[in-house]
C-alpha cells in the first residue's frame, strides 16, 4: 500500500478530532500519517496486533486520548512522558510488565486502565482493579505517584552516579595535577642539576686555568729567582777576577823588574862595563845586597817560600778560571 493510499485511508478514518484505527489488523502505528493531522487528538488503536510503539510516537504531543487496548504491547517507549497533553490512556489487555520512568511526566493524565497486564506486583498494586471510571481515575493518580517515586529514586541514583563520576573526575584531575606537578618538579630538578653540573664544570675549568696561571707565575718567579741567583753568583765569581788580575799584573811587573835588575847586575858584573861609572853604584848595591842577604838568609828563604806559594796559588786559580 502506497503512502498516498495510506493517507487517503487514514483520512477516511477521521471523524472530527477522532481517528478510528481499531480492528485494522495493524502491527505498527502509522506515526507519520498521524503527524499529518495535528487536530486529530483522539486515536483509537484497539484490537490490533501492535507489539511496540516506535520512538517517533512520542512526538505526537497533540494527542489527548489514546486507546491501545487489546494489542500485544510488551513495552512502551522511554520518552512516553513527552506526551504532555495526554489525559486518557487505555492499555487494557496487553503484555506489559513495567512502565517507562518518564511515565511520571504525564502530568495531564486523568484516566488510566492497566487491567489484564502481567504487571510487576508493586505496579499492579498501585494500578488497582480499574473496574469502573472512578477506579481508572484512581489508577492514573496512584500509578503517576508510584512512577514519580521511581523517577525520584532514578534521579537520586543518577545524581549519586553523577556525583561519583564528578568525584572520580576530580580525583583524576587531582592525580593529573599531581602528576603534572611531579613532572614539573622533576624537570625543574633536572634543570637545576644540569645547571649545577655546568657550574661545577665551569668552576673546575676556572680553577684549572687559575692553577695553570699560578704554575706559570711560580715558574716565572722561579726562573727570575734563578736568574737573579745566577747573576749574583756571576758577580761573586767575577768580582775577584780584577783583584787576581791586578795581583798577577803586579807579580809580572815585579818579575820583570827583578829580571831587569838581574840583567843589569849581570852586565855590570860579567862584562867590561863593570868599570863604567854607571855600573859602580850597581855593583856596590849588589855587593851590599848580597852581604845583607847573607845576613838575612833565613828571612830570604821565608820570602822565597812565600813567593813560591803565592805563585802556586796564582797558577791554580788561573787554571780554575779557565776551566
């Protein structure tokens, strides 16, 4: 059957604000078609083979009275509470055991029939017998009150769950913050350790450079001291040399003088010049000297020894200075 024919047939079923779809052997509710007629606020779907209501049925908020008796309904949609204008609901002779929690939101509901359903004991006790109009009105009131208690309990459970989830989330966030704080502290500590390591390396380098400079300075001072000592030693060693040179020069002059005197004496004593006037005083002086020397023989020997010792020391110092 096409959609247009369904619409046509549904239009044929409408009388005023009522739509009579009872005894049509329906297994599904024609929600789309019903939505096209918002003025049809009363729908009779009794005596069909409907097993469930589609979620879209809860969008038919214009409905005021719905008859679903004598079907095969095992459950109702979770959002049934969206039918805020629903005042009359007939669910007689179905297979319902429970009602959705949102049923408590049907605040306009004034009439309800739940007879001949395998309801849970608590729900069946709240529903009552629904044998007449009064009992069906009481049924709606008591069932709504019962469902509100369930709704409150569900809300409390949900609230507790939300609180637990919130607390868990807070704990997770706290652990996350603690972990981030530890990681941050660890990074900070690593940076500090790295910086301290670089500072120690820098101080070690500076200390090594300072030690090198100090060693270099000590070496230069030592060289300077050694140079000064060498200069002093050179001065000390070189200072006596002029004295020795002077003594040597005097000794040489003395030898030359003695040799000259000896030569003059020999010439005056051994040659024909001894009769010359020049040689007479020389010969006389030599004779006097020999006479004096004989008299001073011991002194002369001592003098000769002293001269020999002086000459020997002079020769030894000369060799040492040459070496």
